[in-house]
C-alpha cells in the first residue's frame, strides 16, 4: 500500500509532514513526498496568501488525476481557516493545523484516541534535519492570518528537543517553528537557554526566522559558544519604513533593526543576514518603498525573500485600503533587482575564501552544498559528507567551488 504526503507552505509544514510520513512508515506504508499514483493522499495545506490557499484547493484535483478512487486526507492552515472548501470536494477527512495527528488516527480508524504529541519524530529526507521547537505566534501582525490558525505559542521542552537532535544522523539541524524567537515564553524559559543547551552538539546548528527582540548580547554569545554554528541570521524585516512597520504592528523601528544587524556583525563579522520584505502594504508611499530599497544596502543583506502584499480575510489589514496591483508589481521587480545586486556582492566578496560545505545533492555533474552562511556551492563530480571548499567564482545562484 502506498501513501503520498504532499506539502505546501513553510518549513514547519514540512516538518509536520515528515512526522506523518514517519508514522505511516511505522504502520507499514510505502511513503512518497511527491505526487504520484497512491492509495491515499495526505495534503498538508497553506493559507499564508490567497494564492497558497488556491493551490491548496487545487491539490485535490491533482491527486485525483493519479488515482480517482484514492482516499484523500487534508490538514494544515488552509483547512483550519475554512474546512468546507475541502470537505465539499469529496475528500475522506479534514482537520486543521494543530491536530495533524488526527490524520493518522483517521487512516487507522482510531479517531479520538490520538493526541498531537503522538506523532513520531520526522522522517529525515535530506542532509539537513529541521527540528520544530514550537508552534504558534502571539505577535498578531496586521497582515498575518497564521496566529488565528496556529494559535498561541506552544513550546517543546529543551530535553525533548535535545533528545531529538541526538537521534538524528543529519550533519546539520535547523531550529524552526512559527515564531522561534518566542520559544519558551509559555514554559518559563527562552530561546537563549535552548541555544545554550546545545553547546556540546557536534552537528552544525542553523536557526530559522528570527525577530528583532531576540537579538542581544546574551543570545549572540550563546550562538558564539556553539561548536559548529552557522552564522546565517534570517532576521525578519517586512519593511524599511517606520510608518509601514507601525501599520504592520511590527513593534520595532528601522533604526532598531539596523542596530540589531550591527550587533550581529560585531559577534560574527562574516555573517549572512537574510530577510523577508513585503512590497505594497496598505498605504505604502513612494517614500516608504524607497526606505525598503535603501535598507537592503545599509543592512548589507545577503538575501531577500520579497513578495507583494496579499490581503487576508480576518486580519486587521483586510479593512485597510489596498494599493493597485500594477504599483505592487513595479515595486516588487525593482526591489528584487536591488536585492539580487546585494546578494551577488555578498557572494563575490567571499570568492577565494575557504568554507566548510555540507553536500546535499548531485545534478548535472555537480554536487551542491551549503556553507555556514548558506551560500550554495557547486563542486564538480559526486561527493558526500562535508569538506573544506575554496570558492572560485560566482555560479548560478551561488558559487563554483574546489575541494581543498
């Protein structure tokens, strides 16, 4: 019997899907993460944008093309937001974002006997292991629907997290969650304490998306004390304009964001600071957009994930006046070009230097892997494990390398 567990959305969704895959394998199922012919499909959905929610609905038709008689189980944020949009399409079972263990209970016919913590550790499907340390978010940014779907912060214990990391054979682990900066706020601890607890871990430690409030001397010192820390800080920005940040309910200013960047560079001069920027938020003026453009260079951002604002029903921004789509599109293309220029400069500045690369994939004659700063490096031939690699020249989305 074969099952497909297909995922849309964030790394947290991927981790949760990997746990569902692990549970199914323990039950004797052959499991794939790619859409193909199967007896059952578990579709893990996303609702972060309207387009993501639309793609989530379309997954049902895509699965039925492979096997019209297959049983289909739907979970995730899109089904949490509106279960009817899936249950009306003839699926077998629908649940939300925080009770995904019910999928396994529904498959095995033990619905009502399975709690969310019954899901096993995720199935490892790559060199990097993503470790979910918490769920939920208390920030309620005005554009974001996720806190309403995922709920408040719920953290795992430090011992449980350390235990999972010790059991994975991945060479790199990534601490991830909906808002990892808020880790521990519900159980009397904090993210710095978790990082400190990993000081003896021999695996490379990488962090998921961070908020400004977590960046301070104690936290950065804890990172510095790790045996093998990847100095890539995905420090969430969303806008370079104070007026837009206030409208977004982001709770920091442009100046404060730049101060946090400067503090990171103090501890890690070669750090890569990456971020997200939303273009065209309600009321964004030309001047506001110019502030977002200029902060890319001022903060020396190594990479920017840029996207146009998409209003979500149920958020505070839903009632705000949206700006025209053509304006958003023009600004988005301009910001992506500026970000790419800074990304190229970041990579070019490191040509000739040696970095330890953990290899992940082989394609078209090159093995690809990542440096601690998350530069994608391509080395000719097929390789595995890790190696010291000299960066030779920019290539594709990263750099060509040669093993030292």
